[in-house]
C-alpha cells in the first residue's frame, strides 16, 4: 500500500513539474524602427535600450544591431516599455575588418530619452549631429 501511495505522489509531482516553461521576469515587447544620421539611413551601428531607473522603470537592457538604418530587438528579448535611456553608436560600414566589424566610428554614445509603449511597436530615431 505504501508503495502505491509513494508512486501516486511521484506521478503527481512529475506531472506538475512538466507543465511547461515558467516565464520569469517582466513582460517584454518587440521593438523595431529606423535610425537616420544626417538625413540618411545609418549604415551600421548598435542601439541600447536601458530602462530608466530614475523614472521608476526597471528591467533588462536590450541591444540591437543597426544595419542599413534598420533595427529590430531580438525575438523574445524586446523592451519592457516605459521610460528608457537609449544609446546609439554609429558606424560607416566601410573599412570593415575582424577588429573593426562595423566600420569606422561616426559617433558614439548618442543619448536619447524616450517613453516606449508596452506593446509591439515601431520607434524611429533621427540624429542630426
């Protein structure tokens, strides 16, 4: 009898443990858009979305690559929405080497503060430097 009870407990525990993946952390939303520099699509770059803790927003920072003026957050790793500090590094996509994979630097650490939606969205950035 004890063996049957133990077997039943193990079966229930195993079934509950296999109920699927548990989603941890805050909701994240896909974000895409364009980045223009001096009126043209930015050839290459990186864009960093950091929730602004000074405005009571928290969550993971998200990084996306910019190519031909377009970016898209990685699948399943979008932004949390709300107040963000956005940092953009721009490159010319020329003279690309192993040590210089995006080309020569056009600008770095361009900061923008934005309020991102808590939904799938498009956000475009213009840099006139």
